[in-house]
């Protein structure tokens, strides 16, 4: 599992067509037209996203860990 910050995860999901629709406190909510789920990416400065949270975000985006790593 890669260790990435919230900003790095947002850049990777943006490459798939997700875009930030709102910022709620320290979470950036991303949506993609025609996609079932909204992704709520935590952004806490330079701290990496927790492993379980990142795994859930990757699954909700419909990716495998290898596909996500290739987007980084």
C-alpha cells in the first residue's frame, strides 16, 4: 500500500476525471459524472492518509491498488 498525502491522492484521482466539488473542513469531496460514489479525501498537511482510509477510497473509485499506484 503506498503512503501518500491527501494532496497526492487528490492529484491521482483527478487524473481519472474526479474533481473537487466542495471542501468541508479538512476533507476534499470529489465527484465524477456518472460515478456512484463521492470520495472524501482527508487533507492534513504533509501527514499521509491512513492505510485503511486510502484502501477504501481506492475501492470506491473502482481501482486496484496497482492501478492507483500507477497514477501517482
